[in-house]
C-alpha cells in the first residue's frame, strides 16, 4: 500500500508543521498581537453576522416564493427568460452592486443590506426553481391523479422533493454572503471588513488577519450549520446525506 | 360501472393534429376488470387518462355509476377513482405508511382509521406492516413498490380503479405472483377496473373483458375467450398471435369440459370384468381402478387384461397423472403431451374420481367456438360501432 503510507507520511508532516508554527507564534508574540484586537473582533463579528442575517433572511423570504412562482406551469413561458436575466444578474460583481445601491440609498446599513440581498437572492431563487422543475413528472401526475389540489401538490410533494436542492442553494448563497459582507465596510456598514481593509491600508498583517480569519471561520460555521439543518429537515427518503 | 360515450381526444402538435382516441364508446360493468389492449401508441393511456381528467377530452362524456362526470369537481372526481400510474410514482419524501394514507388524509379521515387501514392494506398486498410501513420507497424493490402503488390507489376504497400497465416494471416471475394476488384481492373487493396492458397474456389472464385498440379506435370489445375464438379482423387476429388457440387453453377450466361418464373397476374385480368394461366403454388403452372411496389406485391396460387371468389388485399399473376440476386446460394439455396419453382422470377436492377429460373433448370444446376471421356481432361483449 504505497499510497496509504504516503498519506500517513503526509499527515505526519502536517502535524509537525503545525507544531512548529505553534512554537513560532508563541515565541514571536503574535498571539499577543491578535489578542489585542479581540474586543474589536467580537463587536465586528456580531455586526457582520447581523448584516448576513438581515440580507440573507430577506433573500430567503423573497427568493423561495419567487422560485415557486416561476416554476408554476402557467409561468412556463416567461420563467425561462426571467431565469436568464437573473443569471446575467449573478455575473455583475457584488462590489458594483454595492456601489450602485449606495448611489441610490446613500451609505450605511440599508444600502449594504440591499446590495447583499440582491447578491444572495439569485442562487436561492435559481435553486428553488431548478429543484421544483426537477421533480419528476411521474410524481406530479400521481399527485394530481389521486386528487391533490395544486397547493397540496406544492406543499406535500414538490417542495419536500425539491428541499435538498433548495438547501444547497441557501448554503452556497449564505457562504458567499458572509464572504462578501467585508465589502459592506466600504459603504459604511461596518463588519469584519473594517479590520481587513484598515489592516491592508495600514500594512498591518495582524490586523488584517484578525478580520480575515474570523470571516473565514464564520463562513465555515454557517455552512456547517445549514448543512445540519438540511440534514434534519429534509425528509429521509429524499436526503442523500441520510441515505 | 364506467361508461364512455364517444370519447375523443385530438392533440394539437407542431406536426398537425393527432387523434389519439377516436369516438370511443364502451361500458365496463360494475365489479369487472376491463383490459385496454393494443400496440404502443394506439391510445390506451389517453383513453384511460380522460376518465380522471389527467387529459381533457376534446369531446364525449364519461359516466361513472350512471353519473355524468362532466359537471363534477376535478379533485372530488379523482379522489373517488383509484389511480395506478405506469411509473409507480410513489412519493419518495414520504414513508410507505404516508404514501398509502395520502388519499384518506385528503378525504379527512381521522388518524386511527387511516393508520388501521394502512395496516390492513399491507396484509392484503402480502407485505409485513411492521417491516415496511416506516420505510421509504427507495428502500423497497421494484415489485414491492408496485404493490404499494396498488395499495395507495385502493386506500380510500374507491369503487373505480384506473391502472396503467401497473405490473409492467416487474420481472415475469414476480409479475405472475402479483397478478395472482391482485385477482384474489379483486374477488373480494369487486372494484370496477380499467387496466391498460400491451401484453396479450396479461389481458387474457386479468380481464373479464378486453378492449382492443388500434390507432385511436376501439376495434373489438369482448370477453377474452370470445376475443381468442373470434377475432373480428386481421389486425386483431395478428395481434393475438398464431398461438391464440393455445392461449384459450388458459381460460377454460377442466370443470367445463369434464365428462362424468367414466368407467372404472375396483381392485376386487377380475381382469375379465375389466376387459369387458374396457370394451363396453370403448377405451383404447386402459381402465382406471378405484378403491371404495373412489380414489384412483391404478390402471389395468387392455393388453394385460386380454392375456392374463386373475384379480385387478394384483396387476395394478401406476396412474401417471390426475387433474382437478379447477385446473386449466393448459395444464391438462401439457400433461397429455408429456405422457403421450389422450385422456386423464379428474378428481374433486377430496381426491375422488369424478370424471375424465379427453383430448377429443378439449378440441371439440375449443373448436365449437372457434370461428377464425368471422365477424359475429353476437359474440362481442358489448357491440361497438366502428
Ligand atoms: N401530450 C401529447 N401530445 C401530443 N400527442 C400525444 C400526447 N400524448 C399522446 N400523444 C399521441 O397520442 C397517441 C396515443 O398515445 P397513448 O395514448 O400514450 O398510447 P398508448 O398508451 O396506447 O401507448 C400517440 O400517437 C401519441 O404520440
Ligand atoms: Mg401508454
């Protein structure tokens, strides 16, 4: 098993590297430098999360119904072209969206939340639409054939079967959202971007990393959290992670 | 009772109008299974789906138990019609129990009632409720899923069922098992059933009547036996296949052909008596020996009786086979071919000899109603206009 032993060796190497990194940080006093920013990190992380919760929550509340409406058979004609427009919308850089939103709404939390909302909306709406469209026609026929009303079909058959895909959309969207929130600092909404951008400006790597590392950690935690919710909420029969 | 009155469906396609069902008129009596049979694309599914309005008819009417369904609310109509689709279509997000309980819940049954019903239905389709009710469809085999599909359609006890090739996705062995189970169930339930199939053998086995479709038209509607005995035109004849006479063997039970005029001897009779009786009855080969309970114990062959003296009990030869009254002629024919004999003794449920079945009687029975290529309207189950 040469591959196995290679892997084992690699793992050992990583452990040794981490050990030496620890020794180095301890001796050079970097840990102390980081601790200096701890109160700021705490305050800004809350602000950061708050922006995500507002914009992300708003996006979920709008995007899922939007995806549902677009997936209705009566919307078939306009839905595809609308999805195309939304797809083009996704390619606009978030920074540009924020800038635009600032030029209409001024600076502060409101334009930041709006800009983030727009950026988050699209992946969720797209996945909701795709998830619902992906429910097999045989299921839809069975549901109709046994006498479910359109609303019953939606809530008992379509949404449960699309839920896993919808959650995947929410997961991607919120992870991107958290990674994008630092830009909100540029239009005066605060968040961990304050440490990152100020750190860059002052050429202070410790300050910059004090913003960047918590941002990355937040993204990972939120991602795991949504994965957990999906694991619990999506019915076992249509949940690949519980198969 | 399901009654179709000039039911027509024209699809508008980019290539022009397609008439998928052309003035279909027919009637399925209450409690019977009607098979819609025909090659792929002949309009069976379209006709079926117009009954529960998955497809809207272009014209014509559907009556269920005498009531015109045109005015009924679509949801109400469908909840009172059991529907089994070809692709099974179990809801993968629901447990088996939830799948079976869907319609009762839509109808607002209370929980104890529909849960009890789910268990009853699992028993009926021969699946263990404790083992299966809490599972998800993806954890079941194809055959098991198909059974659940049938149970789901039956759950709210609808008087009418529509089934679109319900056993199509199962291997032949399991299919035969499910067909038998279903027929047994139907004997109790007495549903009025429209059943789509493209398999002539399935149609003959399952149907009280068979409706043969061709290019959107109903070309013959008769009992399976009449269909095989008297196909109305070349299309039907070729669709039924060259071996349709043999297929009829499946449909006829020994009871219908048996003759109770059978000569026997008892073990205590002399071979002389046996020979005399063989001659009386004009038997070619042998005579059956039965004990005092009329159970078959052996044979005395003509050659032996002629050349030997003594009692029958000392010269018994083996009885190669017997058939019972509920066996079908296919089994009889198969036994006759295998043993190279022309008659078989028939026994009743207690194993007592109650008659004989001969090759000649079988050919006669089939031949008397075998009218190749005739168009005899009186043989049709319900005459249909073409
Ligand atoms: N939705 C539809 N649109 C257009 N043509 C259709 C549609 N459904 C069925 N057809 C056509 O109607 C005919 C009968 O189809 P169908 O009833 O499905 O046949 P079967 O079930 O006997 O195989 C076929 O020629 C088929 O192509
Ligand atoms: Mg079909």
